[in-house]
């Protein structure tokens, strides 16, 4: 009954704080009503006034809208839930330009109840605005509220923005925190969107991103909306917008090499890529299915950008290469394999590194599917061959470009090992080496002919102001993907399955490649890696596959390749794997082989360097992580080192007892004994399972350490051994 008098009260009537007297009394009741029913009823009166207005009719003045907003915000702190809900419902009846910026600022309140109510109110206001003005208009209102310096909402193209000013602060940290909190509202709103509304929002955020290159806030809005608008069919609007942008202006790969790359040019070229980067893998797969007639395809354009001219738009090339790795393998792997081989043959190391960077990204996101076994240019065998070719051809080249390219080949092989170990698909064919279907996956592939001959340069640690700005927009492309983006195994098997056919649990005693879980779940394949097997065979020096050997049989080149392959294993061991079975497979296959290599074989020079490398790899694998773990499963965790701890300790002890003059057994270089001491250090710093397994070996290790102190060739070795003895409760 109060609503009509309040709504009919003329604007000319003066009231407290510029508010008409009747409305002012209702607002005071909202804030200070004695009972919760009175406060709830007062908010109901205000909603009735606002909701009964005719379209485009202003029933409250601007100052009154601000007073209603302030009263509603104050009620969000009310201890009574029903009052907070009444206040939240009131926001939905107000003009979104009057309430959304204030609600977004309220997300930083100290009271958790106030923050939750503000988030719910903001989402409710956007839902209400969606019903009256459309999803695109609601999106534009939020963009205007979070974009620093914005003074109007006109992204929808209707020219009648709400005049909402941006509220992002000038301080970068404050603005970033505000944007992060503001985008948290989008989840509650986007989940209510219909399919048509989701497509409308996808087109809207794509248009806003492309019109405002370099505006971080808009990219963050796009990322927050990706779980909804990144789903098919809405995601097709994003790909359509990107194709249109590329058609309207030549992509970075086609720009003149004489054009200087300033910040505006870089951000303009980055805008379509950053938009694509928000999409999940599901969207890329959908584009592959529904854009078969598009020429060139999005993956082809991305690869062209990644392989663009030297030193121009490096940031753009880096992101394009990473995005190419996200594309469906059927649309990207073959062309990438061909371009990689051509780059290596032609000696174009920058292009080769870009291809390897894309491949590492694809292996991270797609797993072993990134290397289809049926492809002659992109299969695991072809990948191993081209990487080994790089390592062989550039082994003696110490130039910066050659060093970076060797690092790229090393990381590519490490990514391939991880992907092979993480593959649990029982239906996948074996990595056959000659196509007859009967070869075990040993990695014994024939290597191609020699050529003269490549990952993109890592971002500078300090970097230019432009580089620092870019760092606020995108993160390391090869960082561990989110759980939703990872290709997870279908089922996990027991620890101890090393892929060697020696398992006895969970149905593995039959030596088959399929493991049937006891609970009746879908079987999984035995974990194994042809690349890992080939590297270990090369280190052992027996039955080494062709791709690990130099084409001319040069012993010096063979040693260099072996040491580089050891670096591959170091890279695998340093980063967590995605499931426990992959980590166990690496431990059970690699640690015994490394212990055998540490025994030494062949000529002294080759044996010493290889033994030291093997001991170093083992040390990295068994060492507990330093600092916070970044997720995943490390080789050193879960009791995976314990079964091999005694063997490794015995091998290290045997090496420590040996003098460089060979007075005890075979001669060894001092570096081998130092590596052995470091391995012992890593073992005694292990988990409880490892220490328990070492118990019987402790006397032997102490004796070897005392011997090493007495016969040490360097103070480094003697000091390390004294410290170890002290930690083990003994005296040198």
C-alpha cells in the first residue's frame, strides 16, 4: 500500500539528502527498521516502485538511485539472511549502471557475508539486465565497470550506454585485484545463459577484445567466461571473429619485416591470439570438425605466425606456437612435422625451435596423441629421429642459436618421454619401429641422413617494459595445464608397474600389455616409453638404437649425444608427472639402468663422463623437491625410490671407495666420485620408505665415505663426505 504514494510523490518535493521524504522514510526503515519483517517490507516497497515503472521511465532521480544503492549495500551486512536476500533482490530492479560498480567494489569487503552477498547481488543484477536488455548489454556493463578509464557502455553498438565509469585504480596491483574479484561474478551469471545468449556473449567478448588490444581487464573477462562461452556451439563465434580479424588486417606473419614492432603493433597482433588462448581443448576440437572447408585453417595461420621472420614480434610468435599445440592433432601434427624437418634441413634454427615449442605444447595438452603413430613426419619415431639429428649436427656448435636449438630438442624428447609414460589408452597401437607389428618399443628407429642445421627464445628474466606488460596478460605456455585441460589417464594402476613385463600384481603376471583392474573398471595399458628405453640403451652402450648414435660412428660425437640424452632424463625427473603410475614406471625402468651405468664400461674417458651423468640423473630423480610442490607426482615421492635405494647406495659406495689412481678398482675421474657423494646426499634426504630401505646399507656407505675423505682428490669431495658422515652420526 505504500508503493503508489512513494512512487507518485513529485520530484520537486525536497527530502533528506536530495531524496523525497516518503522514499527517505522507507530507506531509513531499510537500514534501521526494528524488526527484520519491517526491513524486508521496506525493500519490497522499493522494488515495487522500481518494477512498476514503464519502460524507459525514471521513477527515481539519480541521487535517489544512489541512496537506494547505498541502503541496499548497507543491508548486505545485515546479520539476518532474509534481509540480505531482500537487499540483493533490490539491486536487480535498479539500473545496472547505478549498482554494478558499487557492488564490484563491495567484493573487497572484510566481512565474508558481505562479500558473498555482493557477489550474488551483482550476478542477480546482470541476470535481470539480461532479461530486459539482452546478454550482450549485461556483458558490456560489466566490461565498462572493470575497464580503467571507461566512461560509457557502447560495446553493443546501440549507442545508449549507461554512463558507467570504470572503477579500476591506477595502481597496477589494485587494478589487477579488483579485476580478479569482479570477474568472479561472471560464473554465477554465465551459468544461467541460454545457448543463444551464450553465443551472443561470445561474439560480444570477442568484439571487445579485438577492439581493445592490450586491455588486460577484457582478456580476464574473456578467460572467466570461457567455461561457458568456450563450449560448442558458442565457441564458434570466437573462431569466426578471429578469422574475420585476420582477414581484415594481415596477420603478423605477413607484415613487412621493415616495420618496427612497437607496443601497439604487438598488442594488436596479440589480441586474436589471447582470445583463442581462453578457449578449452573442446573448442579446438569443435572447430576442427566444423571448419573443414576453411582455408587456411586456424592452425595453419597460427603456424605461419609462429614461423614468421626473425626477431619481429617474438611475443606474438611465442603465443602462436603455443596455441598451435592446442589445436586438434589431425589439424596440426602433420604440417608441423613437415615444417620442422624442412627447417632442420635448411638450417633455419629459429623456425625449428618454433616447431619444437609447438610440439612441446601439444604433448603437454594432448599427450601422446600429439604424435600420431601412423604419420611419417609426426610419429614418435620421426620426432626422435629429427631431435637426434639436431643434437648430432649441432653438437660442436657453441653459438647462441645452436645452444638454444639443442635445448629445444632436449625438451622435446623429455616431453615425449613424459607423454609416453602418461599414456594409459589400452586401445592405442604399440610404437612399432619397422611397421611389422612385432617390435618391442625400444626406440630403435633408423636415423635419417645428416644435414646442416630447432624452442623459441625464453622470455628475458628482466625484460623490457613491453615484456613486463605482456607478462600480465599471458603466462608460461608450457606451465602445467589446468586439470580440465589435461589428458588424464582413464584409470590408474598399482605402483610398481614399470612396463617391463615383470609385474606380479593386478593381473600383470601374464606379461601382457593390458592391466585389468580388480574392480572391473576399464583396463589400462602397461606404462612404457620407447624414447626412455632408447636413451637408457645409449647410456648403457649396448644395443643402442640408431637414432641415439652418430651417423659417422665418431666416438666423440657419441659421447656428446649420450650426455645430452642424460640431460633429457634430468628434465623428465625434475618435473612431476601427471599420475603415480607414470612416475613409478620411470623409477622402475630408469633407476636400475642408471645404477648399472654407474658401474662403468668402455674406454676411461667415455665411461667417466657417462658414469658421472648417470649418477647425476639418479640424484635428481631421488632428491625430494626443494620448496613447494607444483602438483603432480614426482619420482621421489610415494615410496617409488625405496625398491631401488639399496642398489643405488651400493653403487655410490663402490664408486666412493675408488681412487683416481685406481688403487681399489677401475680408475675413475674425481667428478664421478663427487657425483656419487651427491647421490648419497639425495638418498639420505629421502622419505621414510627410502631411509628404511637404506638401513642395511648404512655401514657400507659410512665405510665408503671415510675412505673417500682419506683419498679425496678435491676439497669439495672431502667436505661433502664429512658432512654426510656427520648427518649419519659418524665421524670421519
